[in-house]
C-alpha cells in the first residue's frame, strides 16, 4: 500500500464505522474490496493489519452490528474473509475471537441486520473467501457455521440460497484435498469431519418428504459432480445413488428438473465407471417414467453425451420424437410413416399428453421442435436422421396452425382447434423447417415445403413475427443445394430440385410477398420494421423484387428509414442490408456507387445512435476494401492499384474520396464521445493511411497550398470546435492529415477503459471521503 493510501485509510475506516455517515454506494464498496484483494496478493495480510491498526479497529467495531450500517456490515464480513484466506492471518484474527463473533453460530444469527439478504450474502462470501486452508476447516467444523449454511439453503432470497449451496460444494472439495497422488480413496466413514457432515446432511435431505429439501440436496450433488473431477466423487455417488434411485419410486417424482440435472452431471463426469455404478440403467428408467414434457430435456441431454450406449441413445431419440409421431398419426388415415422409429407413433401416453389442453399441446410441440433443431446441428446428431418424417411433421404442424389441414380423425380435429392461429407454434415450426433445409429430401416433399411457405408469406393472418420466420426459412430453402446419396449436384433428382426452386422463385416473384415486405417497412412497431428491412433486403439480394421500379422503390424506402429519428433498431437493420448490398455488388449500388455511399454517410453522420455510426464506418471500410484491394469487384473506382507504373496510382480514387463525405465522416467519428465509434474510425483511418502511404511525396504534400489551412482546422477541432467542417480537400491535403495524426497512439488510448486515468486507489479513497465531506473540496477527485 502506497503512502498516500495509508494516509487516507484511517479517515475512511472512521467513516465506515460511523452509522451516521451516508457512505458511498455499493459500487464504491465493491471497488474498495477489489483493491484490498489486490493489496493482499502483493503483501501478507497479517503485515497489512499490523501496519494499519485502523483496519482492526473497523473490524472489531463490526462486532457491534447495531452500530454499523447493513451495507458496511456486509462489506466488512467479506473483507474479513479476504484477510483470513491467508492461514497466519486467520490464526491472528481467531485469537481475538473476531472470527467466532462474526461467523460463529452464536454471532451473526443474533443480529437484527441478519434479516437483510445482503448481510447474509456477505456472510456467505466471507466464509467462502477464508475457506482455503486446514485451519479454516477446523473452524467450520467447530463453530457451527456449517449448520448455518445448511439452513441458508432454504433462504427466501434465491441468490443467498444458491450461494449457500455453492459454499457447501466448496467446503466439501476443500475437505477432500490433501491425499497423495495415486493413494486409494478412503471409505465414506473415514472422510474428514466437514465432508462427513455435508454428506450426511445431503443423504438425510434426499430421504425427506419435503420437495424443497430434496431439491437442495440434488443441487449440491449436481454442482459437486460438475465441478469436482476427483476419484472421491465415485465414493460419494456409491453412497448416495441408492437414495437418489428411490426418488423414482415416489408418485409423483419430486424435484424432476433437479433430478435430471443431477443424472446428466454425473454422466458427464470423467472419473466415474458408469457401467459399474448403474447410471445408464437409472437414465433409462427415468426416461420411461417421466411424461413427454418432462423427459424431453433429459432425452436431449442424453443424446449430447459423448459416451452413451446405443440402446440408451435410441430410447432417448424415441422419447424426443414421440410428439411429432403423434401429430403424423392423428392427421393421416394411413399407418404411421416408416422411419420415425418403431414404437413411437402408437404411444397412447403421448396422445393423451399432447391433447390434454391447449397450453400442454403448444408447450410440448415447441419444446420438441426446439430440441430437434438443436440436435440436428450437433456432432452427436443421430444417424440415420429421419429427414422425411420430420419434414412431413413440420409441414403438417404449419398447416394445422394456419387452418389448411384436413385431419382424418377426431384427434386431428382437436389438434386443429389447439394449434389454429398459434403464433408460438408457427414460429417454432418455421425455425425447425429452416434447419431441415440442410438435409436430403424428396422433390415432392420439397414442393410441399415451398407451398406452405408461400401460403404463410401471403396470408393476411400471418403476424409480423411469423412473417419474419417465414422469410428466413424461405431464404434458407432457396439457398439450399440439393444433396443426393452420391453427392452429385447433376443427378436427375438434383435437376428436378433446382427446377422446383426455380418455380418457387417465380411464384415468389409474381406474388405479393415482395410488396408485403415493403409495406411492413411502415409498421409502427420498430422491431417489425427492423425485421421487414432484413426480409426485404434479402429478397432483393435474391432478385425477388417484382420489377426494377419496385427495386428502386425499396432503396428509397430504406433511405427514408435511415434518415428518420425513430428508434435505432430499423436504422441498424438498414445499415446491415446496405453493407451486404455493397459487399455483394447489388445492382442498385453498382449503378451509382458514389451517390449511394455519399447519401448513406450523410445520413449516418447525423445519427444519434452510436451503433448506427459504427455500422456506417463498417460500410465505409467495405467500400475502401473493394475499391483499393480487390479490383475485380463491382466498383467503378478501382483504378490504378499497386503494381501499376503510374506515379499517382490512386489519384482518381483519392479525388473521389475527397468528393465523398467519407474522410470527414471518419475524422469526425475519431473524436466521437462513444468509444466504439472512435475505435472503428481509428481502424478505418489506419487502413486508409497504410493503403495510400506511397501515393504522394511527403515533402511535396507538406508544401501543398492547403497545409496551413488544414493544420488550422485540425487545431480548432482539437480545441473543441469539432462542428467546424474541414472543407474541400485536395488528395495531397488529405494525405497530409493522415500523416499528421498519431493514430497508433490514439488506438492505444482508446483500448483502455474510459476511467483509466482516474482509476487509482487514491482516487477511490478520496472520492469516498469527499461524499461525506471529510476532505476539502480541492482534495476531492470525483471522476
């Protein structure tokens, strides 16, 4: 600790100990605690306390909690833990019975402030900090602190309850440290006192008839197996797996979600012998006992496991597919389609669960579709993947929800009633349908996909969010190459698929869908406009706007959105679309690139949304990269690139930059009060400088007629007159400005946090003292 902090510390400790003083907010106390952690990493805690008696005075004063504010009490409890993490300091504090008074069974529980969650949280965090050595374990075993932690597992504050469970796992792991590498793991009866106490408490809680206590025990075990990968966890599971297994014999099964989390956590452990401990059998039993809604997350988690018996994987996949098999059976007169895994389509349990209520039906289907969508993208995706029945199910669900299905059974009619007009189901089905575009599908089924997508897009009943999902799924299917078993893209099936894609493009082109996308640009909801911007932009990129006039009209619509003061989401979406159009050589952009870039940057330069300004700089950089680095891209200004014999290879392009507001926009952004904008501008100008470094003779540029005026303008900007424009510039003057700026130095400064200049401990202590008037005004350094 430096001398200035040592000088200020006694006054600060006196302020913290005085309940009449309104101490700085929690943020300052957090920063103060972080500073003490840093100090104790650099010097012994015991030496720190001995050199600064004011710290011990503050901590001793906390033993009278009625004389301390709850905020300071919580801070002091955590500070004691930081000091006591070093064993010699722990023993020093224990001599004065400070630790027993703060963390013992007869201490904290008797405080009036104990009723405040932040105090209980500070108590837990303090114990967690000091529990790092054998002396702490003895203290925890003898002081009654572990019993208090047990009671805090059921705390009404979820944050406190979770912290208590985490602390038990920390103490258990600490207790089991210290064995020689390779030595046999002792039996549970020979475990250290704290470990036995925790294990016995967990076992007792598993036998409890109260679901909250069972949940607490399961959560402790889940965290233990997830965090501790040591051989002793095998002994723990051997001891506690029987009471866990007996939970399945109860009706209903208690704490279902916590129980599933535990089984998956154990299954991911790298040190357990799963076959010997009966875990696979327990997972199989659980999958068969739970309802489809409950079993879905467990089935997905089982399929994600790296080492899982094939029989169990098959069972888990069947569980996951049950709801969709039910949908297909209820909506067709023919037997269930082959390939959806035998045994799933006839499950009466699934039919009853699916049709028990509208909310149950909707919830189960959305969960199933989301799980299958996630599973298809994973390396552990089952093979073979039942692409055809899954695609049939997704199309059927969309038809049920839009009312176009013709069910052949009473169950199908009930499904129509449950799913009709349900936006939540439509969105989930469209997401899954888009993912299925990655698989191989027969042409007739692909045509059904195109038909249901077109109907969804054209339907006046489709909500904006459904339209957004339908646009996304449509584009994925339009961009999807047809896959055949041989991998050939020229097979008859592939040619038919491409023909189907062409027909669908033509249907979209002649439909009202592009017009609808443009109409949604005027929607009063900003998130709808943002979604419509993306959809309309992608349709245009695919060449699906009906006429050139419609294309030009869309460009004008997007320019109009960019120039309003509305919410920022639509304008950010417009900039993303424009950037992609520029990058991909969109026809409307190539037609007059200079006008396009100038118009966009002029609108962006006035925008109050910093994300819009960052995206504008991204567009400017794409323009520069294309024009200066890739001459074959669609840009009319890619002239005289490096390698040419001209002494001024970039002159024409530099003159274009001077006509555009690009340089002035970037220079203005360099001084932006939002750091991400300034960082992006700095990167852009560095790129421009590096690419143009050989374009002009430095001495010649320095002697140009505009150099004096340029320096004057720069000086005005540096002094705060940033509103003053730089005016018309010649290429030499622009290059002179780029050379005059210390862009590397600015880049380094921008990389630091905004308060790096005043982030010192002295500044923090001064600010805290200034808030209570201890310092004179000129001593405070309030940042």
